[in-house]
């Protein structure tokens, strides 16, 4: 069975990954530049070719600096589910309260039982933050 690994393009993968590690609980595991991996020089030398950041108890997001124009955050949502309501609330608050963050649906208990909130982070990525903690 395959494993889904989101791969995000970014205008600044290092900064965006650091923001996710801080907001969602995790760490940057590796950063490889075009200079390191492919011997690129000039403007590509220091651009991120592959970055791995863990979030929410070990889930991985891969990232790279965009080398061609693109539209950030278009047409997808990332969903992170936490074991406790307090962890989910904290992640939601950190992602949405950063300058440029936007709450689409406040984090609250839903009629179907989950705690759920939806937001767009300062990088234009849409997130669903959930927890099925009964507290």
C-alpha cells in the first residue's frame, strides 16, 4: 500500500517549514539545495530542492522552493488531526493568528462530534484542524 506525502512548492521553503514546525509541533529533518544535490550554481545554488518537515506526531510534509511561477494554496486542503482538543486548538491558533492568516471556520465542536476548524495560513495554504477528543 502506498503512502501519501504532501509536497508543497514555496517562495521560501525554509521559512514556511519553520512556521509549520512551530505551529503544528514538529521539526525540520532535512534540507537539500540544488547546489548540494545537482551541483547547480548561480541563482539556483541555494534554493531548496527537497526539504522534509515533520508535524503532528511524525507526519511528513515535503517542500521545495519554486523555480517557476506558481499559484500558492490553490485547490487543496491539508488536514491534521490531533489526539487532544488542546493540541488542535493550539495549532489552529498559531496557524491562523500569524500575520496574513485567515479563519474560514472557527475551531469548535461540530454537531457530528469532532472539533474542527478551517483556515488559510499566511502562505496561502488551506488547513483543516481536527480532534475527536471528547473533553
